[in-house]
C-alpha cells in the first residue's frame, strides 16, 4: 500500500490539470473518460462491501458520476463531477 506521502505527491501531480479544467469549464478525457471511471468505482464499492469496508464515500462519488453520465458527460474526464456539486439534488 502506498504511503500517505506517496499519495500526496501523486495528487499534487494531477491536481493542477484538473483545476485548469474546472476553471475553463472544459473536461476533455485526457486520461480516461468518466464512463470508464464509473466502472472502476462500481468495482471499488463491490470489493469494499465484500471486505466489510465502509463504502459510503465511494457510493456518493459513484452517484455523482452516474448523474453526470446521465446528463451526457460520460466521455469527459473526472473533474466534470464538479458540475454536479453545483446542481440541486432532485428526488
């Protein structure tokens, strides 16, 4: 398992690019499309639940991804989820 320091260095590497996408309102899938990420999220949830690990946060993020995909953003990159944070929740 990577150390917290390794994880922080990794995040620091991709965060500026994500910030540029959020600032510009354009989310090209430079690394992977949200539809691909959503499949990985589903797997993470399944494995977490199978191991008895709390999957509340991954389920929340997956729900945001599902709404974003339903809104036509499945081919865009992960930072497009920021758009979902600004939308009122329905239902």
